[in-house]
């Protein structure tokens, strides 16, 4: 029993000695580790993705430079375009600024044993340099970065599909600006990022308008609504219609491909309508009191003269407001009838050779009377051969060149030339159709009082006065003297 106890005590002492020796060994290892890691990075230290645990600052610098030499930046573009930029080819060089020594100083060497099997990631701002000329050369060698191989983006626009107007989707294009791309490559390279996606980085020039744009969609709806409208200009015996096909002809692409209602084309259409229908100062075909058709010369001041600018503006406004129906043109000068025969049914007809005045009202002869026109022998011929409009009506007119002459009814139609009563004329004078040749007026149409009263009561300002020399010769001798009232 005694021997057993002695043996047991001996074994316990040996075990205790072994444990103490192990603890001492561990302590020595730990202390040696502290000494070791005072000048080295702790285990598991990772700097900007580089595993540098256990390395001195110098060894870590060499590792970072090795990483820079082997670094590859993959630049990705649209349409599977791709290019690589290599650190060694660009002379990518790590510039030590004491960051590694600072990291070693700031770490707790006593914790080295607790970092075994673990990882400590450190993101440091490290300085690198590169060969800019080499970078420029490599950028210039990348095909998809050259302007001649790029496509500009195209905005979404309103197009014509043959039936309706729809928004055509934008084209993204492949356009890149050189300097932003270069800056992004440099930033990625200095940060040792593995990849630069030019699209994800927002470096492609983008379209300014996309198919979701509310304005574009509203514009397409507006153009389609125009096609549903019909506007009619009714000229009694003919019509000019602005319908679907006409409007489609006015909708053309602008400089941005957008289909747009062209005010210029609308104005051209109005111009053509005015060209067809304007009669102001034009020649006229006229049927005389005895049924003969004569060709009156141009040069009078009667007829329609469309205000094309106002008519175009009103037409465009009507279209923009969604109006359908009849629309009247605007006029600078108007006549009495909108049909091809703009003289209408109420007018005065004067034949110089007959020395007759015929008054028509609503196509019915209301009055026929003898008149005395301008004195041919003295060059005061009454202008003839055209249609003029009555310019005014005045009761009791005193002629400025004849202070003692006052007429009751005065209706000028060609400057100073007009129709008026003439109390100084006798019935015998009116009865002689040749009297005007030597004893006529100073250009005016002298009319018997009772007849002139009827003319004055029937005709209004703007009504037509047709004056012709004869059916065989509508244009007669023209005045060589300035017409004077009287």
C-alpha cells in the first residue's frame, strides 16, 4: 500500500511538471509571437483585397506592387464590347506613403494569437501612379471607344405608321465621351477594381426623350385627333375641304423626327385656295343687259381678297380646338357673292357708248336710265372696262373744286369718279347719246335726279359698278386728264 502511494505521488509530480513545462512553452511562444508581430502585420490581415498577414512593411509593399503588376481591369461596354487594361502595361506603381507602417504601429501585437484563422479586412487609401501616355495609347486602341464606331442616341419621337401616329421608342446608342471614360478607368484602376461596366456607371450619353414621355404621348393623341376633323370652306358653287387626307399631308417630321402639324403647309394650302377664289382687281366675265358676254379687264378695285395670314391662323386654331364644320375665310376686301360670279345680283351696269345706266337688284332689272359720262374731247373720259366697288355714300355733297355745286346723292367708285345727280343737266342733254363726246362731265357719271335717288337707295358701299365702253370693245378710251368731280 505504501509503495502504491509512493508511486502515485511520483506520477502526479511528473504530470504537474509536464503541465508546467507546457505552459511555459506556450508562454514563450506567445511572447516570441508578440516580438515577431511588433514589426509585422497580424495574421489574417487583408489590405484592399491583398492577404498581407505576417509580412513586414517592406514585404507588404512588394506584395502590393506584385498585385499592381498583375492587375487587370476589365472594361465592359454595350453589345458585349469588352477591353482589358493591364497594370504592368500601364506601369501601375504603388507609392508607399507610410500606410503599412502606420497599420503595424496601430495594431496590438499581443492579440496575434487571437487572429489565427480569422481575417481582418482593411480598406486603405493607397497611392498609385501610372503612365498616362500608355493609358492614352491603350484607350485609343480600343475599337468601341472610338467615335467612328459609336452611335449617337436617338430620342423617342412621334412617327407615322401609315394609319395612325404612335410614339417610336428611343435608341440608346453607344456614344461615350472620352474624358469621362478615361476618368472612370483611372478611378477603377487606382482602386484595383476588377471590372468597370460603362453602362452601369452611367457613362453612355442617354436619349433626352423616352417613349414614356407624357408630352410625346399627348402629342401622338393630338395628331390622331386631327385626322378625325373636317373643315369646309363653302364658296356656293365649289367647296374647299380640309379632311383627313389633307391634314395628313400637313403633318411632317421636324428636325427631331417628330411628326408635327406644319403651319407652313397649311398656309400654302390657304394660299392655293386664295389663288383660286380671289377676284379682287381681276378680269371678269360679265353678261350685259342684252345677254352678251364680255371680258372685262383687270385693274378695278372690286372683288374678294383673302387675308391669308388671318385665314391660316383661324384654320389652325379651329384644328387645335377640335372643331369640325364650315369655316369662312377672312378677307381684306369683300364682294357681294361668294360664287365664281362675285358680282352677284345687285349691281350697276354702265355702258359708255350707249350712255345708259342699268340698276339690278337681286338679278332683276330695277332701273334703266340715260346718263352723261366724261367728256371725251377734253380727255376726261370715264374709266371703263373693269369692275369697281362703291367707295362711299354721301347725301348733299359739296364739290371742293366747285364751291357753288352741291348734289344730293354722291357715290364715288373710282377715286374722284362717281355717280351723282346733276341739276344742271337737261332732259335733252340726257337724251343725246353722243352728248358726252364734247359736252360730257369731268369723268363722273351724271345721272337724272329721280334715277340717282333710286340708285342711292339701292346700292351700298362695296357694291359693284360695272363700266364698259361697248360690248364689242369693253375697254374704251381712258382719261388723259385727272378725273374731277362734276
